[in-house]
């Protein structure tokens, strides 16, 4: 076997916005599975917003990627060789093996993919983004039938699932997205009740019309003026899940939430969260999401980049809002 | 009996900051208790920040005071005449009778004052401000022994109790107040571990030194740059009780929280609240607080204005930060 590994490493840290030059493609020998480990050939790499943070030399809830190390990321693939009793060659698995063609994981760190769903969906609607939506919406917002739920970045990998879960819960669901194409996708393909383009000049008027009974739950991925506009229509006892704040990234002077009194007057709860804190919820969430996908109740769209060499540009596209649905890299 | 009632009514709505000219003192006949009601002679009137909001023609969680109506407010006094079986003349009671010498209440709206505590304390540490601190700190922040709790407006009627409850819970407690005199009161009389003057030029450096293990719980009454500085030292899984945002009142361009990412990265919960939502907690809170006051575990300071005619200026003093501890009006 002369096959070699292909990997993308972090070559330098961004100064200002990241560029493709911050990454470097390298070849290397195949990794070898030790006792209890499994060698996986990755077929799919998930591209996610959190990766932007790992490029920086800032310790938050996770360590940064070291210079020269393989970029981190969720992957889905097929077992090539196994020294763990639960896995055999050919098994479809999801893992956290990073931006590379082959990787080795402890058996306990692998997740068997439900055979009813495509392998790539284990990285999207039935993977980390889906679980993020599931925990953030169902556990933290606890939407009730008849309530109004607003989801920002509604066409993205997380927002698209959050909104569809809210619809399944019997809520009126309004998405916020950037541009008419994304909004059309959100209403026509994903079945949201409405979707607003936050770039529209009359966005606030559109919002007022779209939530005639006010807003009971916000699943927010963006922060900034969009969230502020939503808070302006908030109902008493509303819940806000703070999942992301993409408007603050690479923004030297964000404005955030300029008034807190509306949060007090309306007794609003805001909850920042990281899906990795909720590991005990992953199995039930993934089983639930896989069932919804298999039954067609949750639909998804994938934006594909071809080959690991295209991964850096795929991340930049995601951060710039140019991808629709789940951004993936197909690894040939 | 020729005694007449004396009352302060809202004469006009403020344009910009309120002034004493927005109020009018009036005389009138004594109110009469109907069946099931009680006539109370008020000896104490509580002056509280929420009154500022009721002067405006804005419906929030409560109706505004109508022009010409008696200003609302908590009162403590003695029963004069009772047509309710649970009360007899001479009973010490607390009620919500507004800015007037005499008032009539349904028996069910009266609260008997614990004889172990002075009547005025039923408006302060063992009244609405105390319950606000109790619910906001114990129910919403849930501080654990060894954690660090920061309380803003620490010398005020609510903050002073919140901080002492946190001390009783075994926490390190840091107060924030305006000026050296208030800070001395907070540490020396109230027993906080430290108190910082938010007006100090090196406030942020002082804060860093005062919370060496970061902040687990914030009981906030002010919002704005002070809260933002506290968020800058927040620990993972911290809780923030949003009780007030006095910095936003009469401020045309507040800056609020400019960055939400720290709330996400640290999985912070912010909870706006209104103590009136938690009526089921009042009896246990008041019993607990009365016991702490009677045992000397919770101390309090009162700033007194003499006579109902002085009530408007007392409210302005409170809003301007010129009162220390609980602002009261004594009604002769």
C-alpha cells in the first residue's frame, strides 16, 4: 500500500481577515491505528464558523490550533482498519479527525452513522450543527406550540435545522438571512413561515409585519443590529439563545445591544451556549434528528467544495456568507 | 374627626429629567373602608427607582400613573379602622397605598409586619427591595459557596441586601458604588469583601485586582460601561441578574453591551426580571429576610426625608445617586 495522507495545516495566524495563505497543504505517511484505535478514510469534512476562532492564538473554551498542526474539524468516512472491537472495515463513522484524508481515532471517539441517512448528513442536520440547533432551541428556548420563533442565519447549517425544529414544535417561524436567494430557499425549501433579508432598507418594517404577535424565542447566530431589531419586538418572558455573533467577528467596533432595559421590562433570558457542554444530549438529539431527516421532516442543503485543497476557500466563503446550508468539503 | 388626607399627585409628565414641579401636593377627605377593607395611617413611604418609569406615559409591565392621580408606592403604617376580620386598629401593616397619609386597602392586599423588625424595614431589607435582592440573587443567580459575586449599586436598597445575602451564602462579594463614602459604607457597615468606585480612573485595574478568580455571578442594577467591565472578567457558566439599568435612564445614547461573544464563549446566562412576577416567593423571602435582620446578619441604612411634601425631592435624590441605603419618607 503506497497510499499517502493529505492534510491541510495552519501555516500562519491571520492578521485581520483570514486568507487562503494562512493554510498549507502537506503530504505525509498514513497514520497507524494502535490497540483500541481505528483508522478512518475521510470522505467528508465539515466547515464550520467556530474554525475562525481556532486560527487565533486565543484560548477560549478550546485550545487554538498550533502553527503547523492539522486544522481541526468534524469528518465522516469509512473504517479502513480497526483495532477496536466495535468497529470493522467498511463501517460508516463520524469523528473529529480534522482537515485530512486519513485519520486515527480512539474507538470511543467514533460515532456510528445511522444507515438511513447519507454519510454527509452526519456532519450537518444529524451532526454537530443539528445538535447545536436541537439543544439551543429545544432545551434552552423551550418553544411552545403557537409561539413565534425567529432564527437568524436561517439558511445556514445550524439555523436551517433550528427553524425546522421550531416548525415541528408547532411554532410560527421567521428566518433572517442575507439576500433574496437565501430567503427564498428558507421559505420554499425549508418551509419557514417567512424569511426576511436583513439587508433590506425596510427590514424593521418587514419584521414588524412578520411577527404580528411579537417574538417569544430568538435563536441567534449573528448579534449586532439584527439582534437589536429582534429585541425591539420581544414579548414578555421571551428566551434568547446566543449561539453565535458573526457580526462581531473581524469587526473592530461592534455595537451589540445598546439598551438592556427592554430585557428587564420583558423579563428576557439570554443564554450563551456551546454545544460541546451538552454531551449527554448528543445521543438523543442525533437519534431524533436522524429520524426527522429520514422521514423528510427536516430538509437540508449542502454547499460542496471539491478536495481538501479547496477547504481554505470554503471556510472563507462560509465566513463571508457565500455558502448556502451546510458547507462541506468532499474528499476524493 | 376633622383629620384630612394629604397626598402627592402626578401633575405633569417629565420632559427630559423629572423635576419637583411634575408633582402637586393636595388635601382631601379621609378615605372610607368598605366591607372587607382596612383604613391605614401611613407612617412610611418607600421611594424606589421604578417610580421614574411610572411617571411616563409608556405602558411596560405596569400602567403609568395617570395625571392627577396619587403617585404609587409602598407604604407602612398602622391600622386605623378595619372591616376585615384579620386586622384590628393598631396592627402594623405594609401595603401599596401610594404617596399619601391615609389609604384604604383590601385586607388581602395588606401584609402584617413581623414585630421583631422596625416598621420601616418592611419597606426595605424585609420588603420589596429585599425580596428583589432575594429572588434575583438566590433564585436566579444561585450562588455557591466560594464563588465570586459582584453587586452594582451596592449601597442601595436592593444591592445592599443582595450583597449581604451573597456573603451569608459563603461567597466573596465585591460591591460597585459611586464615591468613596458609599464604598466605605459598603465594606465597613455592610461587610462586603471589597467595594469599588466606578468613577475611579483606574476602575478596571481595581476590578481586576478585586476578583482574582473572576466573576461567577453579577447582580446588576446599572447596565452600561460598568456591566461591560464586569463581563470582561466573567467566568464560564456565570449568571447575570438584570435587575435595573439606571445608566440608560435619561440617556439618549446608551452603549449597553457592545460585544456578545464573551457571553457565548463563557456560556453566560443573563436574566431580566421583575420581582412582581414572583409573588409565590414573597412569604418565604420576607420571613427569611426578617430573620436575618432581627439577628443582625443583614444590616441596613435608611436615608430619610421628612414629610410627604419632601417626597418629590427624595425621588430626584435617589435617581441622582444622592441617597444611601433605603430612601424613605417619614409621614408625620
